C-alpha cells in the first residue's frame, strides 16, 4: 500500500503537485486549511508555494452510533451539507440530526474563537483559493467548506488533498475549478490507512502553525 510518512511529508508531496499544476508562486492566491488535520498539510503547501495561509473551519456531522461516520458537515455562515446517500442507507431521525447539528455548531463556534479570535477571514473576493485537508473519505467536510466558500466569491477554487478514493475524482473535479490529488486508491477505508503516522492534531499544534499569520499587535505609541 502506498502511504505518506506523516502529514508533513504529505504536505510536501502535495505542494509539488500543486506547483506542477499552478506554478511555484500562483498570483493572488491563498491556502485555506481545514482544521485540525489539514493544518500541518496546508502549512507545508503554503510555505512551499509562497502564499498566505488561513483557516476554513468546518465540523463533521457524525452518526449518533458512530461519530466518526459522517452523514454531513457544517461550515461558517450557516453552510450545511447532508449526504443523501448516507441518510438513505441509515436510520437517523430529524431530532437526532438536529441534536448533532447543535452540538457541532457549538464546537464550530469554540474553534472559531480559539483559532481566530477577533480576526476575520481575509477578503477572498476574486482570489485563487486553495482548500487543503489531509484527505477525503466521505467528502462531507470538504463539501460543507465549498458551500461556505460560495458566498465569499473567490475567483477560482482549487481543492488539494494528499489522498482520496478514485470514485470521488469525477465528482470533486466538477465541484471545483481544479482538483489536485496525488494518491487515488481504488478503495479507501479511511484516510489514516495511507499514513504511517496519523495521530490526532491538537489545538496547540494548530495554534503554533497559524501563529505566523496572526496580525501584529497595534502600536500603543
């Protein structure tokens, strides 16, 4: 099985694929990472192609009986994606969906405050936005992120991930202007199976990686 050593290695290899498609310093571009797992990958991509790094915070909506199994996702600005295929195959009530959405909305707000504070998302109008995560399994989080982006009027949306199932390539190619993914296995049980190291990324690690993009404190003089 082909795999990456860790998220840093994945980010370095993904950066090479991005450069091959977009060039080394794409004009008017920004990298948006999906926390938490996408941040170490995106940090490498942003550093290597020489563009700004920021966050696009979304939350997976997990089944009550298996929180890791997503039936959808939510993003900023009220963006919500519910996967019709999953909801058709599994029994989950409207009340359960509501409870999960409310719980994840609270966590989304917590992360927005923790990671962003009072700093607003940069103006994306007309920019080339490169959305980066550590991989695609169900695609729910990515779809919520793409929904949230629509209202921000980017000029071009590029989705770049280290690994995604081959069957998802046509769908995501249609959803964005450019889909970049170096590794597309025929079957993908989980994203983590294609990494030698795939531990949880902590809030502290995210804050350390995004610290360079925080605004300078205002002068008191």
